[in-house]
């Protein structure tokens, strides 16, 4: 049965099952580069079955090259059906200049053998580095030039997607982990996406293959060889462990038997039915296994009220995965479905350079580069002994750009990222914060700032003071300062 289709943006009509190529990296890690013609044969077979939408990234081994070969062959035989090829750019934090962005996107287009990329999705490793806004500026320009048809993001949490939307970027999709085990995307993220017509592209819907008959009644595995299962086993552990997972599998098996389909179909259909989900991404080990027949069964049935009630009862036994979408990419151990962080970049450097204060052996400072710091005689941050003080911080990006003007939530997100980066540059972390002060133009909007503060510091619980300042300078509605005490001087 052909897959359902959906318009996720004007002119972008896609299969609701996207074939994900992240496992190419794992296959090639084990056995070397795949034969490109043989691998592209597999993609062409998916297109013949109506599954014409593919997802890959700059670090999925030779996936882009395979896709480029498949597209060229398809154009030669059936030019009206070339397929859709989505990719991601996952730059290091310093790769935010105009030249770096154009080189990165140019490489993606060259490997895909296209003049215009159907959907370019940005992944950003750490929001302590505000360069993602510079990258988005350049992606928008390339979209206007016709080099990119549509821009999406991947693994952005709700607050930072909010920042991008508040800044007016034309985001059409956010690719995030979402499944019956990992339901982080189905609360605030869904609400934001519905408000702004952003579609969720859900991966991990089968938890790396754990949501299948293969694991029903099986003992908990002692060792796991592939990256994808390493990641999703951690999710199972966080959701309550193997026993709770087996209870979920048993419930899904009962529903699957009633419909005459698989556990995987039930788990995937449930995700597809969530209101902000545009499509699911199901991984393929191309040249090894073909999932077209199983994927087609997704569209042969619908979950009824009884099915949903049984699923709700089973998921009540699971614990919520902590954090927001993408948190696993920004906190150790950084295990992703295609390798840990060390497979993508060596390290995350500090945003600001720490320098010693002349004549003071116990004092270090960081500066933001603002022209006012030397004129007015202050530092972005100062460390004396084990005490770190961060000056009043506004949502200023680059040379005086006020981020999210008029948007208290967006400005608070940007500010707390900058404060976190400042503290890290002086040898501490947000976990070391003991005091914050929030200055606001209008304290009637206190809740917008306070909720963001809680998401960043709710586990730390610093002392806090909120003060109304009737005339903050410029387009700033919020200013925050912080103090931290680290364990050692």
C-alpha cells in the first residue's frame, strides 16, 4: 500500500515515512564504504514503492554520495520522479562565518548532485555558542538565492526553536527523537509547532529496533554492538527499565495481533497520529534489509479508541525521559545514533578567552569584545579565587543586535546561554550558580522570564532577586547577572 503524503511546506509534498540513512555510518564503520551503485539500487527500489523521501547528514558516512548517485540515475530514467533528499549540516561552533556556511552547504549540494537542496536541516552542538543565529542568517540568504528550497532544524529544544521563530526565521521542520518511550516532543514542543506551523520529523520511533517482536520476552541485553541501540537502551533505562519496557511491548503485541500487523507498525502509527508530526523517519540498513513491505502496512489500518486506551495504560508505567528534545546531544555522554560526540568533533572550546588581571595572581577576567568595556571599566565576567561574578547581561548578539526584541522568553533564553558560556570560560558551570538577579522593563511579565530561569536552574535553586527597571537601554526587556562559587580556587 503506498504511503500517505503530506505538505510540510508550500511545494514540499513528502512521504509520511522518510527513509533514514544514518545506519550507513555504522555499516561502513564495520565493513568499509558501501558499493555506491548497489546501495543506490536500494534507494531506487524505495522510490518505486512510493517511499521517495530520504534523510541523511554530513556525517552519515557516504549516505549523501549514495543519494546523489540514486538521484542522478532516477533523473536519467524517470525525470519527473527524482525523489526528495533531505540532509543536515552539523558544523563545529566556530563554523558560523558566511564563508564557512557557504562551503558547508556547497559540499552538501555537490555530494547530492543538486543545484538546490530540498530541505537543509541545521544541527547545533551547544547553544553556549550563539553563532547558530549567524548560520541561520546565511541559510536564509541562500534560500532566497534558490540554493536551498526549505530550512529546518534538528534536535532543537523548545526554547531555542522559540528563539528562531521569534527572530523570524522561516523554519518548516524540527527533526527530533519521538516514540512511545521518548515523549518529550508531545508537550510544549508540539504546542509551539502547532502555533507556528512547524512540522516534527520524528526519528527513533522504533527505539533503534527495540520496539519489535524480536525483543518481546527477551532478557535484558548485557552488551550492545551498534550505536543506535546503545543510545535507545539508555532511553529504555531512563523510562523505567527493562521490566517496564517489556510491559509496553506486551501491550503493543496484543494490539498488533488484533490488527494482524507488527508491533513496529503499532508504535509507528501512534507517533504518526500525534498532532504536530508530519512524518516519521525509519532507518534502513541499505544493501542488507528492505523494510518497504513492513512500512506499507502502516497505512492499512488506523488505531481505534480501544487501542489508544491500551497504549495509554501501558505508557502510564513509564517514566518521562528527562529534559527537552535534543538534550542527549548537549550533555555527557553525548551518545548519538551515529557515534558519540568524539566521532563528530574533538571538543567544545570555551566561548570567551580567560586572561589574568595584571598585578593580581588570584584574579582572571573575560571580555565580550564590547567597545564599552574598556570605556566604562568592567568585564563580562570575573573570577577571584573560587568566586565567579557575571556582569549584567542582555540579549546582545554581535555588534549591538538585540535578539528577540519585545520577547521576554526569547531574551531570557539567549541571556542564560551567554551567562552559562561566561561561567564555563572561567572554569565553572551553571551548577555552581548561587545567586541570580533579573532586571525587567515590565515585571508584570515576570512569569515568562521565571519559567525559563527554572528550566535552566531549577535543579540548582540559586538565590534570586527580580527587580523592575522602568527604562532598560534599547530594545532590551530583560537583563540578568549571576554569581557562582566553584569547588576549588
